[in-house]
C-alpha cells in the first residue's frame, strides 16, 4: 500500500484529458466516488484484497457470525485460548456422517474444525460447539473504508490495497467515467472496454471465488 490516492486520480484525469486541478467534465469529488465504487467492485471480486487477521470472539454453540465490518470468512487459523491448537476446515457432510449430533455436544473453548458455506459467507460453524467468549484467530475480508473527497489532493492518503490492484481500480474508475456519457460517440464501447480491463486485471470471478473459499484450502 504505497500508492497515493492523488496519484491514482491524477492518472485517471490524464486519460480523461482533464487539465484543471478540480476537473471540468469530471470533478475530483466525482472521481473519488467512482474510486469508492471501484473499491466495492474489488472487494466483491477479490475479497482477499482486503484480508486481515482478526481475533474473533465466539458465541455459545456451533453457528458463528462474522462482524458487520467484514464481508466474508476466508479462514480460521487457530485457537487463542489454552494450547492454541490449529483449526482445520472440514467437509460438512463428512462431519455430519461421523458425528450426527455434533451440534448438541458439550461446548468448549477449544475448537478443532470449521466449515463455511460459500452461499452464506457471513456465517460459519465450528466443532466442537464453542463456549461464550472462546477466541479464534480468523482471516476476514473487511469492508473497504470509504475515501473522502479531500484525499484527491492531500498528498498523504494512501490506497487501502496492495499496489498490484491499482490497474483494476483505475480501469473501473474509467469505466464509470465514460459510462457517464455512454450515449455519446464511442464512449459506450470505451466504458465497456475499461470494465473488461478491470475484470481482466483480476481474472474470472468464478475462479477467484473458488480460490478464496475457506473450503478449498491449499
């Protein structure tokens, strides 16, 4: 994370041929709003761009819900209590077959296994059932923090992601910019070209979903 927000916005303005400090056709505030949309696009298609190790406090039982400021579970690493044993991913059907009543077993603060359903990324299940306050080290994909209009020129604010994601962000901002005038000239084709460029920078969404799923470890 070494790229300044203003560096990205200036690069976009160069492509748009905006020569004034605040912009004419596309104002800085508007480009910052497109950057926030680009961050959401990135979070949805490349969740590990916003990955962070987070201490997770369990509720009693097997079913757990990640915090509101996160979008999905990426991994459960280990217990943070007791012997701090590692936690492994398990196939739900395998666990159901081996221990049909596992949801009703006695709670403990030492979890051994977890599973997550990709269709419901905000929730996951742990085995054995957790006691209230049982602590786990998890890897979560966090919600992007919104950039403020002042960041377009403050020479301080950094993008919140690794520099390798800058091309995807830039392409998405340009997609939104040209889509504004999509009924004029060839701007629709240009906007769609930049959108495709954003996707190309990240790869196919289905492949990425499989790659970051906690059910496809290794």
